[in-house]
C-alpha cells in the first residue's frame, strides 16, 4: 500500500462528500498510488463516477467545494471537449509544486458518468484502486477485452510499419535543413515513440499505449536503459546519430 498520509485531509473530505451526494456512485484513487512508483512528488489521482448525465454538475460542485475547503493555489481545467462524458482538472494545494521544494500536494480530479467501461478496472493496466466510496459494489476488477486489445495493437503496429519510411524522411530532412527544433519533435514522434510502442506490445501489451510513462516499471531494465540512451541530452551523441540508431532498432523490432 502507498503511504497517502499527506493527502489524508483530501481523502477524508472526498469520502464525506461522496457519502452526502447521492449522485456520486463510486470514488477511488488510481495513478501511481495504485500502480506503484508512489513517492513524495506524486499527485493524487482521483476518479469519481456519477449517476449518468450528472458528471458535469457533480464536477462543478466538487470543484467549488474544493476551492472553499482547501487553500487551492492553482487550477488547470482540461478543455471540455477532452472527455465526452465528464470533466477533469488539476488542483494545486500549495504554491509552485514545480519547484519540488516540498512534497507534492496536487490533485488530479476526473469525474465521469457511470458506465461499464469506467467501472471495470484492468489491474495490469491501472493497478489496484484505493477505494474511497463504493456502497453499491460497482467497481469490478477484471481484464480488458482481449479481442479489443488485440485489434488496437494490430492497428497501432500497422501504423508504425506504414510510417517507417516517411517518418525517417521527415526527421532527416529537418535535421539536414538545420531545423533542430522541428527535427527533435519529429524524432520523438516518428522514431523513439514507435520503438517504445513495439517494445510495449512485446513486454506489456496491456499498456501498449502508455508511451514513455512507467518505462522502468513495464520494460526490462536493460531495455529501458537502451531506450533512455536514445533520449536527446542523455548521451553525447548528436541527434543525427540517435536517429540512425533509433530507426535501426525500429527495423529490428518490425522484422522480429
């Protein structure tokens, strides 16, 4: 179990409000508290499921109550269009968390309408949730649909294969022109990201779309080391050299 003590006040507050609000059906903590890797810099990932159609109303109510109950110094509200059935925001409970001058107190609040695809949790992908409120026993721990996962993986790998030639051209053209910033952006998207995607498909298919997150958790140490050796700035190699090495590895993975 992760030590969530520095968020005890928030957890007690959330549990109390969930018990008082009949529209809140389920509330739990996910993120690194559930998956592992929790430390003093971790935020608190809060998931709330509501009576269908009530997510926006409940979100607004929770945000207003949080501003009233805590010393909220900053709020980032994710654009409305991000989630078709809910809202999300990040609330900082102390000044300048990015300075890392003290243990982080930042809450990622995500409120959604109750639906099967939200209440069913694949613990391989999301970890074991820390349940705050679930009086009806709605939260279920079960693997994602393997057929749907296989289709997603097949489509992703097909895109990696299709983009291989064009991606290398985009990266090297930008670098040859001396457009370093553009080249870096394209390298990350068309060289490093596809390599990581294929590695994830092999080593942890249930989190094949997690990108560089949880790299050290999901990949063998020597593989993670090799990936990080291709991160610009991590090694003295030029971006051109990194691109050559990265696309060569991509070819190895596509041919495997």
